[in-house]
C-alpha cells in the first residue's frame, strides 16, 4: 500500500501515480491506482479512462456499487486497474471507515495499491495516507514545494495508522521537474540539499520534459506513451527501486546525450 | 531588476537552501506545540472539573522553557466557597473550608 503525496499542488502527483503504476504493471505486478482527489478527479483523464468511469470510490464506500464493478481494467496493461474519484462536491462522503474497508478489500488482491493524494493537508490527503506502508513524497526542487513536503512528512509521522501503532511509514522522495542545467548554474536547489533538508532517502529524479505533457494530452501514462523518453526511463528505474532492486541513482544530465542537450537549450 | 538578477546569476539556490533551513527548523518545533497545549488544557481541566468547580476564564496555562527543562504551569483560581464532591458518592457534596481555598492554588504539572 503506497501513497503518492506532496502537500503542494501541481508538482506531479497524478503524473507520477500513473507512470509508476503503469511501470510496475508493465513489470508483471498487479496494480490498482486509486484517485483520492474527490471533486477534482484527474487520474482517470491522465490514464485515458475518463469515458469509461461508471462507478467511483464514493459509490463503493456508500455501498452503491461493488468494488468489482468500480475497478476499471486498463486497456493497455491487463494487470493495471483504476478506481476513480467521484465528481461530487461532498468531500464528507469519504469516511475513514469506508476507506479502511476498501483498502482492506484491495490489499490481498493486488501487489500494489497506489493512492493518488489530493493536494493540501485536509481530509482527502490525510485519508489517502492513512493506511500507507510506503509514502512517495513528490517534490520539485523549489522552496514552496520543499516546505510543503516537510509538512506532509510531519503528518506521515503522526497521523497515519502505522504512526499511531508506533511504527513508521517508509518515506521516499521523488524529485520531479528536475532541470540539470539550471541546477548546474545554481538557480535550482540541488538534490542533495533537498534530501538533507527533508532527511529522507531518494526514490528517483524525473527530469523536466515535454514528454510528460504529451503523454497526458493523449491520456497515457508517460511510461507507456514513450517508454524510451527520459522521464519514462526515470520512472521505470524508480519503480524497480520500489520493488527493492538496487539501481544506481541516475542523474539526468550525466547519462543522457542529445535529449538532454535538447531540453537544456529549450528552457534556457 | 534585470541587472540585479544578472549580478546574482548562479547564486540563488544557496539562498533558497538557507531560507528553507531556518524556516523549517522553526516550523518543526512550532507545529507540534499548539495542538499539545490545547489537548493538555482540555484534559487537565476535565479532570479537575470533576472534583472542583471553577470558572474556565480564570485558568491560565503557561509554558516556560530554559536550556534543559520545560515547565508547564497551570494556574486555576478557585473562588472562596468553591465546591467539590466525592466522585464515588456524587450526592455527598463537600464545601471547601476557607482555609483550603482562600488563596489561589497552583498546580505545576
């Protein structure tokens, strides 16, 4: 049970949930991704399943639909499933007990249950992290994102079921929108600084790339849309690290030739 | 503005790092405090309120801190003639004698 969270909005939680979910499923794992952003659902759109959603998480919690009716199987990967958020404005529909029931029902059936947290530190975000064993904190190398990540880490250490049992949620930082030329020029916080400030281990570094938007435009996780692109390779590596494999940390500027030069020039 | 920017080129990330370190050191200690105080206040008053009647607005809670220890002081002013009763025998009410409560009692927790 994994939560993808960040505190701050727009840092890439939904993109990362879709990309990691697809990468894990591509590697043969059985994966379900759940959108906890009640009222502002987007994971279905990024996954290209928006027109197939009939029942959602709230319907399951309210007993309107069975879990098996609400789970959407991905059209590209047969072991990747989606449980969409609802469009209802009523956030109170998300109850602690209801979420616990859904999670307990999913846990034995899947290798990975990945919760896409809404931004903020309100109910939706705390419920998304509530039953997590592992948390991926998506962070941009930028002051407001790092500060919000720090707040989220504080919540993970105090408000989760594991924390209340005296255990610890495993926390991993995923740096997104990393731009190595700007870091080299001292304009962007270096990875080491971010990790030192947040004092958590690193899961991966996703370079800033046009591929991310290109993939969401067509409704496909970036790891499926263009598996050879820089962000997709970074997500594949991160997914393998999640499975416990030891993959050397990949710093985008060092090992990428023409693609990197292309990105560097465009944004400079 | 652009000239200023140009002069600082290559150097804003260390400033970001320093600002964050100072801010987060402050926030990490501050964030746990308000919650803790509110919870302590509520629970301490509930316990004392079972045995002694007092006016909620005449309660002061202070936290002071020096290098090695923190002190939480709870000041509850109990009016003369304040009442208490034995929880095991709710009907046997006792009145405080002035000797007990003519001053402001102080609990240091």
